[in-house]
C-alpha cells in the first residue's frame, strides 16, 4: 500500500465501512508476513546455516530491544486509551486496558529470556536504548503527542495479529537448532496468547470503527507509521548487532 493509496485509501472515504477497515488491516497483516519472510536477514536466520552461538545472540539482541522499549510503549498506550472519545462504550475501554495489563510485564519476560541465553541482567537494565528501541518508543509517544489514537489502534492490531504467526513460524526452528527453552519463554507465550489478543482487538476495532467513522482512515494509516520500524527494521538491526558481537563471527562478514 503506497502513501497516496493510504491518503485516499483507494476509495471515497465517505463510503469506507468499518468492515472495509478490518478487511484492509487483515490484508496488511498478510503482506507484513510475506515481506518479512522475503527479507535476506530473515531467510538467513531461518536457513539453518547460522551457528547456535549466532542464533542465541540474535535472540538476545531482539529481547534487549523489547526490554528497553516495552515500558515506554505500555505507558504511551494507556495514555492513548485515555484520549479516546467518552461517547464510546466503557466496555471497549475495559477491554483495551485489560489487554495492556496482560502486556504489562512483557519487558520482564524479555529480560528473563535474555539472561536465559547467557546475557547479564545488569546489561539489559542499565544500558542506553538501542537506536531501534528508541525509535519504537518515540513513535508510540508521538502518537500520544498528536492524540492519534486511531493510528495506535490500527498499528496495535497489525502487530498483535502478525506476532502469533511469526512466533509460531520461528519457535520450532530455534528449538531444532538447539536454542534452549529457558530462552524461548517470550516466543512460546506470544505464539498462543496473541491469538486471543488478536480476536479481542478485532471486535474492539470493528465496534469503534462503526461508532467513530472519522477514526477509520487513521486506523489504516497507523500501521504504516509503525512498520517503518517494527518488526523488520528492528529485527534486522538486532541481527546485525549479533553478527558484530559474536566472537565466532568477524564484524561485517556473513556467519
């Protein structure tokens, strides 16, 4: 979906229905998965050619980003929920807050996996944010600043729907390559739990899109903000850091 198509959505915005929004968001999830699978770094990780130390390091770097940005995106998400119209059914707000409560400690889950793969907890908690983690946190906070809660909803839906697909795709591969289970809690959890989250968010977004027609375009544009940084750019940056930081691999050379 190009920028012009996003601006006018390829249709007269006045005729765009809530159901159209969900169809287009689901199509964006499918496109995201296809695009990620086509990325050379993702194909290399899934190829079976990388050594176990490199794979462990890749996961460590992904977990490090999550640990660094998670508290910021939770705080921003709760603020965005607070910006939503008071005319909405309170039940929808409760559902969104419940979802954030279930995500609340996932940064801690990422820290546990980082340590389980051989990292030091002090590193995860004490270092500066990576540029990728900083960008993801800043993007979510910018949505708060511009009060763009529809864009947040759309981006949240695409991320939550794609996560169980991607984690289910990689979890058996990592185990098959000898990555220990104590470093896979985050992946195992999201391969199943986010199926429930995706279903919850589908119902919430559909009802909000029906109740607030002006939110529909923002819901479709929001994922394009987020997908500039996550998951592909963030994960590829983690992959590059892993190649540079693993003793068995020379910086700048393929594993």
